[in-house]
């Protein structure tokens, strides 16, 4: 994973804080002590991913108009819509810009067109 030194330093600091906060690791239900730590770390990674997707999708700048993929005319920005996206590690909530095309009389979501397969 390519991370800048600044981000790496933040991750190290965050991991140190978490380790102090967690204290003793509960091995119950885990294969081993390391397995218990890894399980917890994966859960934290998933939670960080969810928060980053939520925050960055909500903060994305929006245009007042966007081209309708069906007819090519301009549709007007209608507002943000919350949606659950299926990410690599499961469902994650995102916010996306919704536009309305008066010609097609339908809403469309241009930003995530590549996510729809
Ligand atoms: Zn249209």
C-alpha cells in the first residue's frame, strides 16, 4: 500500500493509542493471541474505510448541472442521496449527487456511473 510518510505517522500514532486503550487482548474465540489482534485490526480497518467513504463522498463538490447519460441533455442538481455501496469488505454508506433530467423525466447519478456494473 502506498502511503505518504505523514499518513504512515498518523496510522502509527493511532495504532499506539488503540493498543493502550485496548489493554489485554481477549483470546476467547480466536485461534491465537495474534489471530485475536488481527481480527480486531481488520474490524478497525473496515470502520476507518466506512468513515472515509462517508466523509469524502459527502464533501465532494457538486455541479449545478450534469449531462444525462441517456439523452445527453443537461439535468439539474436535485440534492444528495444516501446509498449503500457494496465495497470490497462489505456494504458502506455513501452520499451522492442526484440530478433530474426534464427530457427523460428521471433522476440520475453521474458520479458513480463506473460503480454500476
Ligand atoms: Zn435525459
